[in-house]
């Protein structure tokens, strides 16, 4: 069975969000992409107080200077499409109030006919937490736990009741409800995060940092699920951030998904062998505009399917 393929929607400064998001979403659905995805970058600290991903000295990409809100972007895509699922990889959940996030996702799922995939993570930017975090950075894991709990309750039957440290709902009717139970997928790499995923989530959102490393993590996650008695399947969606260029990348220091379309597709073949359900391909960073993004997305899709992905 072919690996499902998703496409990252245009959110960066070179795009006209109101015009380009619906057009790219429609085109991606016509091309055959199974899903459409967004990510969250709330701000761009200047000067930087920490490196990218918290790694000292690693610069933030210039594309992060202007990233459209993920839920607004998904809403524009939802209105322009009929079939493709609508996912986040990832929403930095602790930058959002639990109840408000649950309500927004439920509304979007209801409006789109049951197509939302709630991909959540804890993030890494201290500046984003200072600007928008509902609790300090050090409490991010506990915040994510309560967000998952609040979402499940808000999306479930009325009356909704919750008594937590962040959210208290004595007894309330909360609508609209999602069209179906919204899958919660988590970005996770540590033992603790894997345990949260196995016990409380529906799927995993790895990042393409190396095929062998992803495969090893996938084995660890399946082993933990077996240890903890989980029987229902774990949905997997791999995010690959491409660095596409017109000519092949030459040299021993090439990173995964760096180079021309043929090199990117060759990497997709390697990752597809891991046996994950879906691969999200984000091509927006190096495209000049929406037309180029759409053209490259079509070429990648066609060549990936021809290569057996």
C-alpha cells in the first residue's frame, strides 16, 4: 500500500496568505495529496536569546520572521477543499489556553466535515513562552497533559466537567462538537514523551532527522506500546523539511531532503521503507511564490509515486 503524502501549506512572508493558501490547498488536493499541514512559529526574537531548537549558536532561519497563524491558515484551506485532511505539525500547545484551543479545533473539524488532525508539541522557544505561554516553560509537559484532557472532554458528550490547574468547567454544554473524534498526534522523542503518547494520544509526529534514527525511534515506541498494553494502532506522520534547489547538491555534507527534486524523492524512498503511514513534505521555504510551490509539489508527488512511495 502506498504511503500517504501530505503537503505543507504556504505560511511564510513570500506568500499572500488570503489568496495563496486556498489556491495551493485546492491544487494539492487535485494533484492527489492526502493531507494539508501547518506549523507554528509565534515570533522571531531579535536579537536571538537562544539558538534554533535551543541549540546554542544555531541561527533561526530567515523564513521564521513571518509565519502565519496555523489555525487561520487551516481554516482558509478547509474552506477551499473537500477531501484532504487538515493537520498541524505542530501546534505548540502550551502557547494556547486549553479550552480555547479545544473549542477552535472542534469548530474547524465540524466545519470541515471531520478532517482535522490535532498535532501537538511542547515547543522549545523561551521567547515564545514569555510572550504567550499559559504557564512557564518548565511546566510545559504538565500543560500539554491538561490540554489533552480538556480537549477530550470538550469534544465529548455534554455536560462537560473539568477541574484542573489551568481550566475549571463546573458543568457546561459546549458546542459545536467535532464531526468525529479528532485524532491527537504528538511530537515525541524522549522516553517520557513516548509514554504520554502511548497512554493518551492517537499518533506520532517524527521529524526526518535521519532514516536510521527515525526507524530506531519507531521501534522503541512500538516496544513501549507493547510493554504498556496498548492494542490500538499508533498513526505515524513524518515531517520532512526540504531544502530544494534547482541543481543537484554535490558534496559529502548533504543533509536529508537537501538538493534537487530527484534527490528529495530518493530520500522519500528511503524513509518510506520504515513503514510509516504518511509523509508530510514541506516545500514552502525555498519556493519563490505559490506558483512555484504548486509546480514543485506536483513534480515531487508524480516522481514519488513513480518511485513506489
